C-alpha cells in the first residue's frame, strides 16, 4: 500500500482502499476522503496461481473460500 499511498499523495489519481490504511494521512490532511453515494459497487476479481507449484493449506483454503463467495454473488461465473 505504500506505493499506492505515495501516488495518492502526489495527486496521481484516485483509489478505493480500506480507511484504516490511510487513517493517519486523512487525519493529517494529506489525503482527502471522497464520499461515495452509489448504492452498489462492483469490481472484478482475478486470482492466478501455478497449478503445479506447492500451495500452503492456508492458501488453498483462501482460494476455496474466495471461489465460494464469488460464485454465490455471481451465479454462473466460471471459477
């Protein structure tokens, strides 16, 4: 997030990020919060991993949960 924060400080675009990550910069007036009035926000998720490489049990669990959540929200999505 540090690279993203540096870009934001320099005025290079906008970002949607967790408030906790930029809390200090918001408090110090370095960054400004833009209120989002849209009812719904959609984004794409792309996960890539090498199927022939070792994956930790934690990573496998994360991938499994992510697939379940994404497929619940978007019926018919290829996961």
